[in-house]
């Protein structure tokens, strides 16, 4: 597996594209998750009584942090890292990004809860 990546060479244009595209998609994901949070919280007295909205609220909450982290792409990587376009961070920013990127693992569990909710609702 490591041999595959060690022989993989990207051109400068490809590295630049791979660095820039997550900024756009991450921002769109954050905006989408924030709009879901806003929609639920603006009518919280009615919506938070239903399990569906509570599950969706949790999923969107964690997705904001995970999407923001992944959307930063290569910015948090330590400056001067060879072969990385746009690396302007430090070891600490890279570690923080790694921590928040792990929050993306929460989303499948909320998805599972939502699926179970609908399965049990239908029975």
C-alpha cells in the first residue's frame, strides 16, 4: 500500500487543485450544516421534541467542525512540507486539524441512528 503512494507523483497543477477544491466543498458543507442547525434551532420549542430533529441536530453539529477541518485542506500542514501546495501552518495547527477531522466519524453513527429511528417508526 505504501509503495503505491510513494510512486504516485502529482504535477504542480494537480497538487494545487487537490489543495483548493476542499476549500470550496468544505465551505459548502459548513454552510449546509449551519443552515440545518439554524432551521432546527429557530423553532426549537416544536422541533426538539421529535427524535428526528434531535438526531439531525447532533449530526449537523459535528459535521460543522469536521467539514471546517477538512475544508482547510493543506493550510494547517506545517510550512515548508515538501510536495504540499498551500502549507502555511505549524505542527500544532496540523494536530488540531487531525483532531477535528476525526469528528467526521460521528456522522455515520448519527446516520445509523436515523435509519434505526425510521425502521422502528415503520413497524
